[in-house]
C-alpha cells in the first residue's frame, strides 16, 4: 500500500515537471515566433524605405537629364544603375545582411549623385554662357565642339566605382565620327560621308579591389544596318560567341584610366548615315553601352 502511494506521488511529480517543460517550451516558441514576425515587419518597412529613397534619387536624375541641353552620359549611366539596383532589391530576400548590402550601395549612389549634379549644374551654366556669346554659325559650331570635349573629359574624371566588386567597370562611353588630317589632327564630324574613322572613348573606373596589370576589353561598334564594323572577329565564351570590332588592351593600375580607340571606315566605302551603337564587354559581360548619330 505504501509502495503504491510512492508510485502515484512519483507519477504526479513527473507529470508536473513535464507540464512545466511543455508550458515553458510553448511560451519560448510563441516568443520566438512573435519576434520573428516583428523582425520581418521591420525588414519589409526598411526595404520599402530604401526603395522609396532610390525612386526619389532616380526622379532627380530624370529631372537633371531633361533639363540638360547636352546629353550627359554619366547622368544616364548613374540613373540606369539606380534602376538596376531597384530591380534587384524587389526580388531580394528580407534579411539583415541583404538589406545592409543594399543600403551601402544606396549610400555610394547618393555620394555619386551629389557630385554629378553639382558638376552638371556648373557645366550647364558654362554652356549657356558660351551659347550666348557666339556671333556666327561657324564660331558656334567650333565652340560647341570644344565645350562638348571639355564636358566629356570632366564628367569621366568624376566617375567612381559604385559597386563593391573586383570586376572592371567603364563610364563615360561615347562615340563620334572624326576626320584625320594629313598632319594627324583629328576633327570631329557629324556627317557620315565626311568621317574616315569612328572614335570610341571611355574611362576604366578606379577600383582598388581589382587586380592591377595588363587587361583587355572587347569593343563592338554596330552601324545602322546592324553590321559589326572593324575587325568583326569572334571570340568564344562557354556557349556564347561574341563578334567584336577591336580589342582594347591596357595596363590597369587601380585608378581612373581614359582610353580612346578607333574603327576605320569599311574598305572602298563610306560610313552609313544613321544611328550607331557601341558596346563594351569584359569577357562575355556587357559593362557599358552608348549610341550616337551620323547624319
């Protein structure tokens, strides 16, 4: 009888312990779930805030581009990078690491925008002053060409690496027709039939994470009839074949490097009038694209 009472007491104590453990586990699980829900809600809210900030930044670039009489490739490229970051953010996971990475990219873009917009306003003011001081069509065209060259050089010098990556990036990609005099002097041309070369210039941006040394980029120039000009050679990357006009080879020292390359007109023919497209590839990756028109 006494043994039976001890057994019942032991069972009651064991059940009590199990009940306490069950209630404790249920409380802890409920607390973790509540914290998880709150964290997810906070992450979604902060992600939306970053998205709103990027959207506002893109609108500022749109306004600056619309107001500029001279097409500023740096502003357009920066606006495109913002759109790419927004597209990536939309499909990203709601995690602290992911959100922090996008915030770092946003801060880098914010710094770049502050510099570019100030410089764009200054250059726009200079352009308005030069335009008002011209007294003939011939002088106007000459001054505009000089100013455009100055604008492109200054904008490419402002280019910085936005993404924290080791891959090379190019900014300020432009193309134009030129006529080379017997003296070697190059004269910018708007007319296709007066141009004997296409000049392609870009800046390889500073990137301290990239390995210094000899590098190469593939430049592709496509005419209005969708023909690849220049060498029109092919290179194979896995299952992808790239037709290129020329290979730009240079020594990279982890700082901004301005490069200009040239594509000669087709043999025994002239350049076609119309819209030309320029693409720059690092291996198989398209890293820069631009367009220009020859009349």
